[in-house]
C-alpha cells in the first residue's frame, strides 16, 4: 500500500486522459529546503509503468535532489553525481522516509 504523502503528490497529476499527454509534477520541497522531483507513469522508472490518476504506485522515479540523500543512493543511475541523476524504482516507503527526515513537506512544497 502506498504511503500517504507520495500518493497525494502523484494523484494530483494533471493531464488529458484522452490523449495521455501528461505533465511532469512540480518539484517537491521539504520543510528544511531539500527538494527533489517525484514522477511516475508509463514512460518512467515506476511500478507500475502506467499513467494512474489514483497515484497508486509502489515505486517511483526520483530525480535531481538538491543534496545527496543516502537513503536514495542504492537507486542512483549515476552515484558519482547524486544531484544530477535519476533514481529509478524507489519504493514509496523510502520516499516517505526521505520526506519525513527533511521535516515533511514545506507549506506549499507541493
């Protein structure tokens, strides 16, 4: 089952279900200023690889965090450049833990 913050972020995806044109989600900003991209969908490193309006994903793609985050490193595409890479198939529970470790979502952070 998905963690509540990630589900909330992903279920608010805007797009036209008739044409399947999906816009990327805005960056997520945490209370301490840490930020990252969290994406999921048909052409992304997520599970399932479908465009779900419900946001019901078990793993998501994280990208371009504002600082190195050790909890994400096992999923890094390029571990030598942790703020300029994507992290594929990150379990939503790990993403939730990262958000919590940085003080939760900032007001207006998503």
